[in-house]
């Protein structure tokens, strides 16, 4: 009798009945099922998030296209509203303030510029000598004399160039005639320019240096590239 033969079964045959067999491996752990469920939920969440982002991208592109303006049938941008094109000024008789004086930034020829030369220093004859030099360069000289009380002995730099909106281009031209000129604006309606000599003024730049300074002052600034989503 074999050592593995149970007692009472010596010489007898026996067989296993039924259609199931004992499991030889470890039963599946519950934690594995939980992890599988969590992984499935995370995958679904990522798919949903990606769909939302795609929708936002397409909406953003559509909004940017509308903000940049839609061309008309002719391929040209649609015209601005009449109020914006006119600077927002009200019609005559409406009681609103009138439009400000026209601004001119175009640099004119010296002969069309009227310049008033004022001396804000204690150096006698400085305004007259500078006015003569400006005449030689083609400028039209208006008033020549001492600076008004508001500016007398109060210009520490070389020159204070003062103009109204209509004389901004002329002020740029005159500012290039001297090193480190300071520019300011007032409410005058004509295109005259005041050339107020300060404590640091000695002489005008030579014509070659003045031409180079004018070219630098009128050089257009580079246009920055539009950022994504901007026009």
C-alpha cells in the first residue's frame, strides 16, 4: 500500500467526480480591481479634458478673427464708424467742445518754419548770434530777445524747443540743430516754434551733424510682431 493511500481504500479504485478542479493560484486581490476601475476613470477624464481644450482653441481662433475685423467683399477692411473716423467730434450746434487743432508731425523745409529765439541765460547777445546762424540755415526768424519770466534762468539744458500741435514737425527739425534739446508743447494754434537757449548751450551743431540727428529722430520705429491671438 502506498503511503499516500488513505486507510480503508487498500486495493480499491477511486476517481474524482464533478466538473471543477481546485485552484492552484492565489485568488485575485480586491486592490487590483480597485486600481483597474480608477485607471479607467482617469482615462475617461483625460479624454473629456482634451475635448474641452479643443473646443476652447477653436472658439479662441474664431473670437480673434472677429476682433481683427472681417474684410468686405472687395477684400478691403470694412470702414470705421463715422464717429470714429471724425475723431469723435460732435456735430456743430450740439454744445460739445470743438475738435482740437490739427497735429502736424511732418518735418517741413527750414524756409517754412518761423522760429522765435529767446535767451534764458545771462550771456549777452546769445539770442542774436543764434538767430543769425538759423537764418543762414534757411529758417525764418520771428522774435529775438530775452526769455519770458517763466523761463528766464530756468532752462538748465542746451535748448528748450516749444511748439503747439501744428508745429511738432518744425520742432523736430529745430531740435536736431542742437545736442540734447528738450521739447515741450503748449496751446498755441499756429506752427511757430520757440527756441529757448539754456545754460548749457554753446553753439548749434554743424550742418552734417544736424542732418544726422534729424535722420535719427525721424527714423521709423520697428513694428513688433503680433502675438498669438492678436491682430
